[in-house]
């Protein structure tokens, strides 16, 4: 496969036009998606939010684009359209440099305090053994596989659902959430930048990679999952702060949720 400069429509995703970036020439038909000014309330955006294929792609297509990410600067995402078409542009892009100002620890502590204050005392049972005291981020996991290989496996599994491909001008998978203006956790956290900071931390500690996004869903591959229940319980506390619906509308407490994620290579989130 030949090595070429980015097509013009992909170069438009970068402030510098994609100078010096390369990508295989064979891409499926597609086009850039602009944020809807009526949705963002910010007027016309300076550049498109992401590129999107017209038709569903295979897991192999996703893997090829992931392998080329170091050269293209474009992170691939499978775009779940089961709730609403991505092409309508209901996204609010942010500058990824803002992510540097947030930490997973700070986000978790703030959410924990805010939610605990609103909970009746008997509801704190769902947070045992931590209760009202935020435990902070969990210790890193131990890599069981190469993160990219786990991401490729998950993309292959998810691609069978028939999803189009998105390409986002982002240095790492977590940053793609802010760059494209993903709004999936809108009912929990209106600003996605701090959420991206949490996912950055999971990339570093658990070998996580963002593989697919929906309008209220997020799918991560995990190469270094918690290997025992105690570690998973601590990770479950992080997940509760990031996406309470996973726990509250799932098993109902951290104990049950921890049992679900112990040793698992997929973290799936959804917000009601």
C-alpha cells in the first residue's frame, strides 16, 4: 500500500492542514462532519470535528487506521448510530490542551463529594466498603497483552454490529473525546474535557484505548484489567464516579460491579 499525504478533507481536521502527516491512500467513501452551530451555541467552528465514512467498516479497516495513527495523527473510532446519526453534528469540540489542567483524582474527588451529599444515608451502602470517603484512583494494572492488540480485538467484535468509521485528529485515543466534542455523558457531566482526563489516566494505568463511541455510550479496550476482586473494587469506585448509571442501574452496588469487571478486557459505559 502506497504512502501518501493526507487527502485535503482529512487535512482540514488539523490547524496546520495536516502538514507532514501520512495515511494509506485507500479509504472508504466519507466526508467531514461539522459541529452544528445551533447545537453548540458557539457560531461556526474553525474546522470540522471529525471525518466519517458513509458505510460500516470492518475490524480490519479499524486496525489499519490504528496502526497508521503515529503517522496520520488520526485516531479511529467506530461510531454507534443506534441512537442518532453522527452526521447531524451534535458535538461540541474542545481544545485538547485543556485536558492537561485536569486529573482523574481531582475529577473523582469532586464527583464523589457532590453525589454523596445528595444521597440519603442508607444509599451509601451501594458504595461499600468506601462509603462517603472517596478512595482516590486505583493502582495500575498489570499488562496482559499489548494495548493496541486488545483494541484491535475489540474493534473486530464491535464492527460486526455494522458501524461507520470516524477519524479524529488526536494524539491519543482519550483526547479524541474532547477533540470531536463527544457529548455522551451529558446528563452526568456537561463538560467532556475532565472526562477525557480520566480516560487518559486509564490509558496510562490500565492500557485502555477508546474504540467506539455512541451518543450516550463509550467502549474501551483494557490491556491491564484488575486481576483480583480487591483491585477491581477500587476500580469500580472510579467507574461509579465516571458513570454512576453503570453501577446504579446495573448490579446496584460496587461489590456486584467489581465482580463483573475483574479480569475483563472491555469497559462499557452508558449514561441514561
